[in-house]
């Protein structure tokens, strides 16, 4: 079962690299394309961290990569929100981007701590999440909710 999961994660990473390259080759000057690539690369970073956490039998290495999954996971909702604003041709000032990045930055800072993942077994099994994962859930609800609301309102 773990082998199948790792093959799927590897395929996801390869697909993300190919999609990002094709999008940038097609038109790298379009803001929407650049923000879509940011979103895809955030997903790829999260997937790569999951794959590496699943590969190691050494608990310390598995714990290290399991904790790095929080980086990609906290960037996914934020980059989706930025992509949504870009897709809808809304303003994306530097000030707005900095404000948008405060919550993901706060989550990323906790990556090496027990606030992230407290413990794990070999090959990434039975991880025990810390407080940061509850903050991540809040981030997901906020950014994805706002993005979907914006997309829904625009489609009407």
C-alpha cells in the first residue's frame, strides 16, 4: 500500500513540474500564469515533503520531512487565494500580498517545533499533529472560503 502511495506522490510531483513548465513556456508574463505556477509549486512542495516522510525508516528523518509538510500545506491556501485574485483581475499590491502572507508565515515559523508534529513512526506512519495543524485548518477555511466566495460571486 505504501509503495502505491509513493508512486502516486511521485507522479503528482512529475505532473506538477511538467504543468509549471508548460504554463511558464506558454506565457510567463501573464500574472495569472505566474500565480497559478506558484500554487502548483506549493502543492508540489507539500507532495514532495509527504513522499520524503514516507520513504525513510529512520524516525528522525521521517519526523524532519513530516514537519516540512507544514510549509507546503500552509502555502497552498494562500497561493490559491492569490491566484483567485489574479484570475479575477483584482488588485494585488505588495501591501496586500504581505498581509495575505502573515498567517502562512506564522505557521511556517513553527515547522521545527513540537507545535507542528509531535511524534511519528517509521515511514511516516502514525504522526501526532500539534497545535499548528489547528491553525492550518483555520487558514484553509479562511483563504479557501474567501476564494470560493469570490469565484461564486463573479460567476453569477
